[in-house]
């Protein structure tokens, strides 16, 4: 937490305190310094030049960052980075060879120091900036971070000035030592001690393996790590998805089933109405025929004359003929189905209803 705030304030300082002399302008090498509180390198020259020994600002000869501060985006004249075994000093004038152990180095520039032979065992893989390739620059001297537990170590405490969002200042002390990774250099005893685990009491972040000493004085969880979600959360989410999917499917299925039942009931109702209607109609026809036949003087012979050529005894009105078809020899014949409903041939031919058909066909109902 404190670290990120410090980094933000560092970048603010860069903007405020950058030198303003352009290429070719006069500058003084004696003005080169580290800023108070932020320890950022300052020079009279602007961010693309350095103060050469002849007292003028010259173009920089190297860079240490992929995206060096002060250059425009997509700048074409970025100086190149230094090769392996070399470093770019704070001045960024030219690449220099890495320095052997005991040499003078610039503050916090562990990369300026040559790595130890067993650098693979000593290098910091925790991404906490404990050392670079197993070497560390403490009090401007190159060392190797090779001190084992309970051995004497060198410690450098640096007080950075941090700035809060409201403009207030606070001090952030960063303590670095030359202990092996997994140990820290205790400032009182000046000996390397084992880092503490979560829950142990602590005085500073460096004492905790999680790099997080809570204000309550115990080591807390690592704030830089990803949050890991326990597997039961995945299980519950998975079950929830499956239950949601099948719940939706079953719900829709039941809904559809109900709709189909209602629709079937509606059609059955319609069929019954139609059936009753046709029954009434045929009764009316029967009654009409009976009454016509009963009128004296109107017999079969008369009707044969009226409908010329049709001599069959069981002829009908044209309407009925067209409906019943030519093979019909009688009028609408009604018969009673098993359930007592009256079913006529008209319905058999023109209204197809599965329920009704099955009733008549196999008589199960
Ligand atoms: C100063 O030194 C730089 C780098 O060596 C060089 O490029 C520049 O021409 C020199 N300027 C003068 C005025 O000699
Ligand atoms: C680390 O140090 C060793 C020994 O000096 C050197 O051979 C190696 O190239 C260095 N590795 C890097 C990445 O600088
Ligand atoms: C540990 O590093 C120091 C330099 O910091 C070196 O002088 C010393 O020989 C190293 N010790 C071992 C055991 O490698």
C-alpha cells in the first residue's frame, strides 16, 4: 500500500523537478543529484539529454527502461538499451560494464553490480526487488546477497517521502539488506533472520514472507498475490449453472404441457359443439323429409320428374348429395358411439379428430 503511494508521488516529482536545459545549452555537472525524499536523479538538462563533461547538454547514449520517461510516444530517437553484462547509469550518457563486488554503485542500482558465481541460487524470484541477479547495491557499494541465517549483514534504511491524495506527507522507510532470499537483515542485531509467516508479530514489512506487516503488528496476507477462490465456490457456481439450466428446461416443459392440455380441451369442446350442431341439423332434415313425405300428392314419382333422370328410389336433395358423395344411398346416418355420443357419417368424413377416431376405431373408451 505504502509502496504504490510512494511510486505515484515519485512520478509527480519527475514532472515538477525535470531539468529544462535543451540540447547544446549550458549545464553544470555539479548540479547532478538525487532529489530529496524521492531519490530521483536530477540534472540541469531536459529528459532527452544529459550534462556532458564539457558543460553542455548532449543527447543521451543509453536507456535503462523500455519506455524511458520524458520521451514522446513512438519516439524515433530513443537511445538503445545496454547489452548483457553492461548497465546504463543514472546519467544515461553511455553503457558501462557491470562493476565487480566492492565497487561504488549508484543508489538502488543493483543491476550495476556483477552477479555472484552462484547467482542462480541467490537471485530474487519474488519480484520484491531484493536483489538483481544475486547482487545488491547497499550504501553505494556492490555486494552479493549471500549472507545466511544468524550471520552479520549490511542494512540500508531509506526514508522516502510519500504524499497522500489530500496532499499530506508521510514517511515510508524502505529497508534493504544483503541476506539471502527468505531472510531479512534485522536492524538491531544486524544479523540475518528467517522471514515470518502469517500471524507472527512484526515491526516492518520486510520481516514478513508475505511482505505485509499489518498495523496490528502481525504479518498479513500478501497484497500483491492474486486472490485464490476455494474450489467449493467453483462447485457451487457449477451446480447453480446446471440447476438453472435444467430448471428452466423443466419449467418450460411443464408450461408447454399445460398449454397443450388446455388446447386439447378447447378443441374437444369445439368438436362436441359441432357434433351437437350437426345432430340437430340432421334431426331437422329428418323432420322436414317426414313432413314432406306426409303431404298427400308428393311421392317418389313426382320427385323423379322434378330432378329429371334420377330414378333411384333413395335420391336426395342436391345439397345432401354433394356432401355425402355419390356412393351414399341414404341420408345422414347417425349411430351411437360407445360413450353414448351420437356420431354421424358427415363428421367421419370431414372432421378428423384423433380422439374421436380412436373412440370409433378400437372402442377403448
Ligand atoms: C560536448 O560533449 C558532447 C559529448 O561528448 C559532444 O557531443 C558535444 O559536441 C560537445 N560540445 C562541445 C561544445 O564541445
Ligand atoms: C548474472 O550473473 C552472472 C555472473 O556474473 C552472469 O554470468 C549472468 O550473465 C548474469 N545474468 C544476467 C541476467 O545478468
Ligand atoms: C558473499 O558475498 C561477499 C560480497 O558481498 C563475498 O565477499 C563473499 O565471499 C561471499 N561469500 C560466499 C560464501 O560466497
